[in-house]
C-alpha cells in the first residue's frame, strides 16, 4: 500500500490540466513491487506469460471499447508496460445513453 511517508513519489501530472482533452498521452504502469509478473526475457526477447498476454489483449481492445481513443506504440516488459494512448475526440466513454468525456485516468483504471 502506498504510504507518502515511505514512498516519495511525485506526480508528474500538470495541475489543473484536463486529461480528457484530445492529445497523445504516454502511460507507464509498473507491477507491484516491480515483480516480473507479465513474462520474462529470453535471449533478449520478451516472452509474455498469460498475464502479459492479457495486458496486451486489453490494450489492443481500447479503440473498440472507447470510441474517440486510439493507440500508438506499446510494449509489455516483464515488470512494466509502456504505451501511448491517443484521445482523438473529447467523447469516448463506452456504454451509456450518451457519449461523455473520458479522461486518461478513466482509461487506465477501466475494468477489463
């Protein structure tokens, strides 16, 4: 669990910035305790395990689940993930009576 007295992370988010605005957003997600839960490196190549493949598949489903969102570069490493999410229109919320803005935090925490 995150404890600000022990973990000295600083947010790199821009104060007051609307992360539902169209743009390209770099995302990095690290595994808990930086454990290699997504796969392993064998002879210089990342070999995804079942969890890593699930992460890859979920990433690839983003444009279908969230209209107005696209993808750019993406890589799953053994203990973290890097990707670029494109919010191309200010609406992109999946499911619901009317499109509503979706933000970068909404996308990152969205259920599979």
